[in-house]
């Protein structure tokens, strides 16, 4: 019998049990040619609900024959034996059930699909009931007293009522698995029974052709070398635009485009003044205010100045290079401002920082090509992009002279966390340890001290301040460590851990991301033993 057929019949029988259709459930279970211990247990539960004790006993015998260590089957059969007055066998089943619990206080059968927990005190309770049927009241009392020492939910009231019944020499009611509680197949397996159309219907998700809604197949079309010519109505205006000034991406999804470049307007303008364009085979956002329509219709007599129409193909494997500052010994060219005064145009570096000495390397690069664009471009170059690694990554554009506390407030507002609980760190060259920013201990520090090439990368952790604890030193996590207990400290690879104490030679007590706990010392390494003194 195929497993899918078994699973289908099993699931249909469980649905019938939920509807209290015991006969329908038995009809489905009888169609299973190769029953398992769990389906046989369900058969016994259905017979027991119908009052068919002999058939239920037969099904439980087959269940135990399939799985000789199923303690809940022995527990269920012991209660059934008491109902048909087979007391010796009922007592034997209680003993076997207690043995197959293997010293556990409770066995949770939810992993096998049975929403029932079998406690050790329940097995002892049924054994005491058997002694009551035999008339051995003192023995029953001793077993109930030992059951009262066991742990488990619902123990107190049941044991107390049973003791009162024994004192009055009345037989308590034996315990059973509740009616309707049966073994169920895994939900994931049942969901796989339904046929799925993995191919589905083709539809256009993303296309280089504007307003493309074609979802079928068509033969190959001739294309111009290097360009694909989209079909556009003759009356439609040109969607090619030219950048007036260069633009640098400020957030994810935006494009960095030089001035004078040709872009293709792919989408309409949104409420933020941004539009989707295609440039150099990449699609992204650009401000609509920075582009002008480009006249791509060339006259018949001037073909040498024709702007190539169509969308350019994606770039090759070589990525675009980042612009670099050209160092030249010649003096920069002067721009004539008025007839009476000629002064050199201020560069972005000289406008925002004092001149650097020959031995001091530049801390960031800037584009000095467009010095005549005004103060707005100078202010734009005087800022850096701050990339913050948190549970997710965010990016901010911050002026270089921004104090540390203002940067921390902006990052806290971006992350939605109080600034007092944030701890910002950065990495130095050639090291993996995360060093707190100088602003933690030196008021008035700015982001310029850690800026490199116009960018700053920070790591952010949320944590509560340590109270009355001394940090001995710091270590860097070599691997991810998942907490094995409530006292363990969980961290990820690369995290900096504050060491608060040494438990023994193999375990340390540390603090990371607002949590304090212990962890194996082999999961981290000490890069600088005097890091605390260095920071101070």
C-alpha cells in the first residue's frame, strides 16, 4: 500500500472522529491494508466510543504487537481490562506501562500526533484502582500515597478523591485517554496530498518594454547590435531624458548617474518626485527635477550626431569603477568670476576642511569636476554615507562635522530605539574587534574621525547599561553560539563580548547585546587583553 493512500485514509478517518462519526471513521480505517500502531490505536478508540469492548481489546492487542514500547497503549488496555473483569492482566498492563515510561515523570505524545500527556501518577492511579477491584484496600492506599509524591498536572484533586473513596472502600473510576483524542497525521504531510500546479500561468513580472503585458511565446526578433528597440507609437513623446547635473544615490533603490548621461524614463513620477529610469542596464530611481527631455530625432542630413535609440543592454561582467581624485602637480584652472577679480574656485575639500599636510592622507574622496555648481554641491560633498548594521541595515547621509550625540539621535530615530540603549562601534583596519566610537568617552567628537572614502560603517547593538559590574576585558566571537539553557549567553560571529568573570577554565561569564550569561571560552578569542585600558 502506498504511503500516500495510507495518509489519505488516515486523515479522512481523523476528520470523521472530529465529526463524532465513529462508524465512518472505522470504515476508513478498515480500508488500510497495512495498518500501523497509531492507526490501530485509533481503531480501538472508535470501538471503545461505540461500546464494543471486545473489538477495542483486539485492536489494542494488535497495537501492542506493532509497538511493544507504546506505554499509552498499555495504559489504555489496563483500563479496558478492568471493565471486563480481567484484573490480573490489568495489573500486568499497569506494570508494563510504568516500565516503558523509563523513569520519566511524563511522556508527551504530541510529536507522534496524539494530543495527550501520560503522567507517571496516572499509571499508579490505575494500579491502585485494580487493587480496589481485588479488595486489597491497604495496598491500594499505599500505591495512591506513592502516586501523590509524583509530579504532574491535575494530580492533587484526583489523588485526594481516590484516597477518600478507598477509606470508604469505594472503587474509584479508572483513567482513560479522553474520547476523540487520537493519533493524527502530520499537517505538512497532509498538505502535500493536494495536487499543485508548480508551473502555473506565465505572466510578465518585469520587462524592458514599457507597458508590456505579453505572457505567451513568440519567435526571436531581429535586434540592433548592442541595443533593443522597444515598439513605441509614433505619437508618443520620447521617453529619453538627459541628466542636467550628476546625482549620487542616497538610499537603496536609487541610481548614481553622472551629469549629461542619457537615461530612459521607465515609470511615471511618484508623490516623492522620483521616477523609475533605466541607465547602463540597471533600473532605479532618480529625481524628475534633474532630468530634461532629450531630442533623439536626428535630421536626415546629420546622421553622425544621432543619439542611439533603444535601451542599452546590461553591462558586462566588469563592474563600474569608483571615481578617484586625480593628483596633479599643476595648479588648478582658475574660473573668471568678474572682470576685476580672479580667484580659484573652492574645491570640495578646501571648502569643508583645513588643508592637509603632505604626510596626512585624505580621509575621503570627492568629485572636484563640478566646482562651479554652487554651494549646494559643496554641502553635498561635505557629507558621508553612514551604513549601520543592526537587525537590518540602514543608511544615512550625515555632514562630516556632525557631533557624535546628534548622529546617535538620528540613528536611534531611524531604528525606533531610545538613544540611551544604543551602543555604536566600528572596526579598525586589520582587526575584527568592534571598537566603541570615540564619542562614548570624548565629548565633542565628530564622525569625521572614522570616515574613510566618504563612507562610515558602524555596528549597532541595543543593550541596557551594566550596573555594578566591571568589564575585565573583551573578546570577539569566532562562531555563532545558540543558548542551550536560560543561563547561556547567545551571540553571533563577529560580536564583541564583554567578559565579566571566569567560571572555570572552559566557561566564561560575559555580556553582549543587553544579555548576561555564560558561554564556552573556545567560541571566542581575545584580540587585545588591554582593550579596556586602551579605551579609557
